[in-house]
C-alpha cells in the first residue's frame, strides 16, 4: 500500500502498531514474509475490555450454575454476542480451562499464605478453609479435583411401569465412595492442580501429625469442603451467613476427638 506525502511523492506505509510493510495479519498474529517470526499482537482497548467482561461473566455464571452452563449464558451476562466469546475462546473447554487455572492458582496462593502465616497446624488449615470458602473459589474448582475418591456407577434401568419418570429428566446415577483413583498427570498439570494438591497436602499432613485432624481425612476431603461450603444463594448476606455456618459445622467434623 502507498500513501501520498505532503510533497505528492509515494512512500511505503508502515502499518499501525509498528508492523512492517508487507506483513500479513492472521488470527491476531502477524508474520512478515515466509521467514518472518509470528508474535502476538496486543489487544485493542475494546477487545481487552470485552475479554475482561467475558472472564468476569464466566466466573459468575459457572460459579452459580456449574461448568455445564452454556456459552450463551456467559455472553448474555457479559453483554456481548456469543460470537465475541467464541473469538476469544474457540470452545467452552478452553474457557473452562482458563477459569479453572485462575481459581486453582488463587487457592494455591491462599494455601501458601496459611502455611506461612500460621504457626499452629490446625489454625493454618482452618484459615485456609475459611479464606477459600469466603472467596467462593470452591465453586470453580477444576472438575478433575473433585473426581478423586468418587466413582460414578450407573444403576440398572428401573421398570417404567413401576416408577414414573418426569419428562426430559434422566434417571439419576448412584454415587459410591471408592478407593481414590489416580488422576492422570496430564489432568493435574493442565490447570496447576498438582501444585494445589501439594500445598494443601502440607496443611493436611501438619494438622494430622499434630493430632488435630482426623486420620481418615484426605486432601480430596478438604477440597470437597471448599466446594460444598460456598452455596450459591440469591441474597449476598444470606449466602455469607450460610457459608460461615456450614463451614463451622464441617470444621467440627474434620477435627479429631480424644
């Protein structure tokens, strides 16, 4: 492309953003010729703002409805078109992974803070649980974490003549507690889960060795407390009170008894 300068002479235009002449923009990346090195282009201000809206909306929607919520709900909450969401995240799995990674990192930081700032083992574990439940991060834990120790076993089909089914509602599966299964390393590393399990494991081991935590409590149990200790209620004050009350009950259940 050529642009006429003030003297009427043609000069080669430099693309906006410092991309050399002849560079071709492809999918948010730029490449100069065949031998050029691709590099990410900075997001425009409006694109960055849309990304922040989508991530905030995704945290809210997935926190309220779970990771099964459709992308359309995320787009509606973010007040953008669903196409805008898919431009940033080509599939829902990609968006779920992004949210799970962020929340896993936040929980890991909270666990480290409890380890470093509390001398008493039980106080450290209780502080981590209270902080994590209050932040609501448990509602966004990666699904693979909560699968540890729980297996889903399909129940045989029941006689339709004896048990009427609601239209459009599938028969529930029975849950049974089993020996904790080994989560594939790829699943753990995908969202930083292995690091989270390691730090929470230190909290659990310290409290157990001090005789303050039940011997049968595992890291998976502690994470399950975080996931279930933050119910999603429409009223913020009611939700906070319910979370605090439920957590105190769960903490009493975790403590060892003489």
